[in-house]
C-alpha cells in the first residue's frame, strides 16, 4: 500500500511525472506488452507499474527508469556518442567543483 505523503510537488514536477507515465503507457501499448509482462521484466509489482503510469510521485526513480527503458521510452537525448560519454563529461566537470557546498560566513561589523 502506498504511503500518503504530505510533500507538496510543483505543478511542473507533477506534469512531468504525468507525461512520463503516459509515455510509458503509450509505448507499452504500442509494443503490445501487458502490464503483467512489463512488470515481470522490470522486476516490480503490477500495482507499482500502474502507479508509475498514473504519474505517482512516490514511485522509486529506479523503477520508473527501468519501466521506461523496457517500454522503449528514451529518457535522455544521446549527444556526441551516447549516454556513456555524457556521464563521463558530467563526472569530469564534477571533479572540478568543490565536494561540499557551504554558505559564506557572515561578516560581522563590530565597529562601534
């Protein structure tokens, strides 16, 4: 049974989840795959797949991505050689950034 969440999601996030769920459902139907077949291939329950297709924000992102991949929904647009190259580009850029983010210390004006 899904947990009830008090978390508020932005309209953009809700619409994106709904769109991705509908794309997964459309691709599944076009490929003539039943919910039972797709859920078995993805290693998830049929109920979770139905929640994914409805755009439920409480679904695990890994389960959503796996269902999308099996259904044939492209998650990212491959550029310059595919996702592996993109991952390497991001990792190399991340190495140049600081490991933690800290707020600057406030400057205390103690001149009286």
